[in-house]
């Protein structure tokens, strides 16, 4: 049953949820696009290379939440008080709205609604053995570890160097949780994680 779902059912689930979500959330997309443009006039979307299924790479798309000022540089990970995050960006991140454009990645077949979060190549290569196992399925917009570590940026704010905290504390734990997901993936589990994500966002 698991293999049948992975081979056929999961993709249909992804297409159904992403198409319905895109129609329902279209007004939100428009409002967010206007808000980002009004704040600093910069681009609406942010593209970044991530590692996908079978270790292939793709460009993940998000609403831009950080400044475009080249003088304000920093690590690939962000903490709660990161000065690069814009005012609009803070709201988008808190509500996870910045992740919504990944619906297009799902429609393109690069991601799933539920699955291990796609990592940047730099960090995926540090744990390549584990990611080779994780990425036998498509990475997801949300996942087991994503919900558990919804306060990731708050945790990283405790570190003077957030990147070290991410690599040594958070990422190993996220990988452990995602390996559990991959070993147990099913339609029921995907529904549970999808609903769990929605409830967590509503809870703030």
C-alpha cells in the first residue's frame, strides 16, 4: 500500500491540494505582492537552489522576506532578530505565508505538499548519507520536522552564530524526524501532518 501511494497516490494528492490552494489563496498572493512592492520596491519573489528528489537540484520559490541591499550580507540561515528581514517579511515568516509560492514547485513536480524540507546544497552535503535516504521522496512544503521546529528562528536567536546552531543542533534533529516520516509515509500520515501544520499556524 505504501509503495502504491508513493508511486501514484501522493502525486494526485499534491496536485489536488495545490490547485485548490492556488485558487483559494489567489487574493492572499495579490495582497502580499502589493505589500512587498510598497515596502521597498524590490522583487516579489525569492529563488534559491535546493536539493530535491534523488539529490537533483531545483530553484525553490518564496515570497521575498529579506532586504535586497547587497551591503547587508549574512549566513544562509536566519534567526528571529536577523536584521536582513523586512517588516513585511517578519509577518510573512511568522504566518508561514512566505512559503506559499512553493505551490508552483509542487505543480512542477519538484516538491510535494508533505515531505522532508528541501535543504540548500551546502548543508545537504554535510549530511549526504542521510539525505540520500530522505530524498527518495520529493521534498515537501511542510513536514514532520517543519511542524516540530516551527520556532526554529527563535531557537537560533540564542546563538551568536546561528549557522553553527543550525548545523550542530537543529538540522541533525530535523533529519532524524524526517527519516521517521520517510519510513512511515502514507496518505493518512500526510493528511495528519497537513492538518497539524494548519492548526499550528492558526495557533500562532
